[in-house]
C-alpha cells in the first residue's frame, strides 16, 4: 500500500515524486516506457520550469546536461520584422534570467533518474484500469514488460500520463475536446545557421494562425517545428509536413537552411490546450500536466504548468493523508490552488492566441515593440511565463504601443 500511485514519469510525474520525497510520502512512479525515451516536444524549459527546478535544487545539474542555455528571445511577425528580448539582467522585473532547451530524451531521463533515487519506480508498466472496492478507488491494475498482470494499491492516483491519459479516460473525467486541442510537428536538424543563445518564435504567414519555432538544442543541433490549432489544421489542404517544408524553403529562411539536414522524419502530436478549464480531479485521483490540459494556448509551452501542477498535487496528497479524506470535495483544493496561479494567465493567453490571427495587429505590435524597451520587457515576461499575461491584454499595454 502506497500513499499515492503516480502514473506517468514525464516532467509532471517525476516532479511529483521529488516533491513527495520532500514530504516523506511513500509513492510509486509508473511509466509504460523504458527510459531513456524520446518525447515529441519543443524542448524549451523556461519560466515556471526554471523556478520549480530551483526549488528542487536541480539547476546546477541541469546546466550540465547536453542542450543550450537561453538568454534571449527572438520574436518575429508576418512581415518578418522582429525584436530580441534579453533575459539577463531582468531579475528586478521578476523575469527569469535564463532558460534552457534540452531534448526531452535527455531532460526527462535526468528527471526520472532523480525521482528513481528517492521513490519506487516501475518502467515498462502499462496501466489497464482503475480498481474500485465498494465504489471507492483503491488502486490500478496493469501489465509489466514481461506480460505479468499486477495490482498496485493506494488511496490516491495521480494521472500524469499525457494527452491520451488512461486515468482521465477510465475515470470518465472529461471527453476529448478537439476545439481546444492544437497539433504540432517537430523535427531535429543540424547545420542551421544563425543559432546562438536565443529561442525564436515566428508568427509568419505560411503558418497563420499558428507559429514556427526554431530552438538551438546544443551541438549544432536545432529543434524546429510548427504549431496550429486542430480545427485550423483540418481546414488546410497542406499537411503539417508540407507547411514545415514551405517555411524552410521560404525566401526568409532558405539561406539559414541551405546547408542544413534533418536528423529524423518530422513527428507530430496533439496538445490539449488550457483554453478551457477541464475537470482535473475526482474521488481518489487528480490529473496533472497534459492529462489536465494545461498547455499554454499562445506559446504552446506545457512543461512549466506540468511541474507546477505536480507541486500543488503533492501538497494536497499530504493534506489528504493527514485527514484521511480522499474525496472529490477534499481534492478540489488542488484545482483551486492550481488555477489560482495559472488560470488568469491561461485565460489571457487564450485571448492573445485569438489576437494572433490578425497579421496587421501582429506586425503593428512587433514593429512598435522593436523600438520600445518597456513593451519588450512585458512581452519578455509573457514569453518566459514569469509575469501575468493580463498585462498584454490591458488597455494600458496598447496605449504604450500606440504612443511609443
């Protein structure tokens, strides 16, 4: 009998295990994969991710992982006007001073091994179903990598198993919602010119109303990709691969890709966006990270919110254990804590994602921002997820742009 079963050992699950150790909770961490394993993602670690890693005293080790340290953000518009925001020196404005791009195969394996050193783990274990006794959730059943069925018991289950969460599906917490789901495609390249200490986000016409990202990932390697809402992708005659190819061959980017070569076939995945507040808990369970649909609708960043959800979920597990109450009414504290921190940001980011459909507005904002340091600082904070995005939707923000 464990205090909690953590299903899924990505950033949400492994972070939950590390916080559980701080609270002396006895947990087991399960994953259907054998680590190290790849995870399709943009690989960016910024904002809340950095803050959580600092709380867990991981930064000094993360800095040594193979990847890139990020000190600035390049923000590009449809007419290819752009500006750079430097992260260093912004501590007084509550911005992070650096971020990272580390391939998930490396970062997730590092985080999982940190968790493995302090908690029980089981790799290659596929959860099949939830187990109830007298209508009370008491654990899970599944199959290990040798095909042996196992039952694991605990009074609470943490679903950290991603967009296709078994825990969300078996608990019938919510139905899949394509209106609030995006689709993205990633490809690793080598030999792209102009890579430095920056991540690049380009809101360009080829991907409208989505965006193209270009992130250095260490050792002359880059993570590139595009993100688009599921509904917009369905309206396209082009596949996501076609769109990505168009971008790399476009007049603006073709020189940078002239001697570059892909290291893999492009890979796609679904992103459940935080543009809707999904139910994330019930009697005896909570959903974390992508399982709860916490991806930022504007930037596509999900790791930070996943790690924050882990912090709050474990604090609630601790209180539930102390009280002996694992009811939905008790666990709603998790939802309140989580959305008190990220709710306003996600709502504003949803508005910004809608605004980004206008090329005129994007060009106008970016042109003005390139000449106005105050506007750059606000956008920098938004991209690094360290200041409230509602500043970008306030009348004062647009006043600053208009009269800069």
